[in-house]
C-alpha cells in the first residue's frame, strides 16, 4: 500500500511539473507579436536557397536581391557591408490598391526611397529600400521625368532589424554610394 501511495505521489508530482511548464514557443499576453521568441520556434530558411543567384559584378534586379536576402537572415548578415549593384524603378504606388511611400519630394529625395522592378512604379510588396542620405539626390526640372527614369545604383548592403521577430525580421537596405538614371 505504501508503494502505491509513493507511486501515486510521483505521478501527481510529474503531472504537476509538466502542467506548469511554460512552452518557450508560446506567445504570452505581453508579447503578442512573438518578437521575443527564440529562433528555434520558427521554421525559417535562414540562408538563401541554392537557386537564388546574385551578381557581384553586374546590376541585379530588385527580385534577385529580394530572393537572395529577404527572409534569409544569416545570408543577409554574412553580406552586411558588401557592395552590390542594383537597377530598378522608383516605387511610387497608389492610394487605392497599394501603400504609398511618404516621400518628401520637392527638389530632393531625403533619406529613403524604394525600388521596384516595375516600370509603372507598382509592386509595393516587392521593393528594396535604399538610403539616399549620402548622395543628396537632386531633382532638376520636371520631377515626373525623374520618376520615369531607371535607377542604376552601386551601394552597400545593410541589415535592418524590423523588431518583429520571426523569419523575416531583418530586411536589406542598400546605402547608395553611386547612382545614375537611364531614360526609358
């Protein structure tokens, strides 16, 4: 009888211990966005897939850069500080179907721009952020003509932490060191 009581007490203790154990991959009420969850709680592809190709000697498309870096945090970190070339169109979007960046455009574009592969300036979910802060882009004359030109950029890759946690919590940002535009 004493043996049965000891076994029962052990079973109850084990059930209580496992019932109170907090799963490190569960969100708690103070952290609904999951930002503090450890990496092992996500099913991420931390490195770029083998079929993602990037040229280090020629201009890449926005899509090529996104396929290589977006949601591939370890690949992005590995290349943080490297120089890359990118060609694309200034993303403009529209108020009806896509987000519109809040450019402060008078005669210059200050700090940030977004590039897309689409000559119609659409594709808000497929853009790359570029930092224009160091080049002081000037818009001389008709700003619409400036937006109709393709941008060719040489820049430095940086990883930007969005602070959201998860697979896609870091995004590539290209810091422009040289830029020129090509008329359509």
